[in-house]
């Protein structure tokens, strides 16, 4: 899956990847790396938000490895105007 995401990294709509943290510099680096590999970085806020992201990661793992459609799955966050 990651190779397919990397190949599509220049598309307008890319899958999202959420990140959080308390250090601005580290978050900027994380956002750059996330973008470089083909995902749309989604700043979820301060590090205390990580406790909410962990169950979502478990859900994604469940869908990828125990779902019927295989591990090639991604999510996308969109904002509605």
C-alpha cells in the first residue's frame, strides 16, 4: 500500500495521516516526512491527543489485517465549508 501511496503523492486528494506533538520543530519535520511519502499531513494538536489516536490506529489495523478486503486501506479527512 505504501508504495501505491508514494506513487500517487502528487495527486490533489491523498490519504491522510494524523500526527500530534508539543514541539513545533518536530511537528514540522513530521509533516514534511508524511507529505514526502505521499500522505496529507493532518495536525491533530498537542501530544495529549495521542491517547485518542491510538484506538483509531487499532481500528485501522483491524480493518487492514482482519477485514475481508486486505491490508491496502487508507483514510482521508476532509473539511466541509
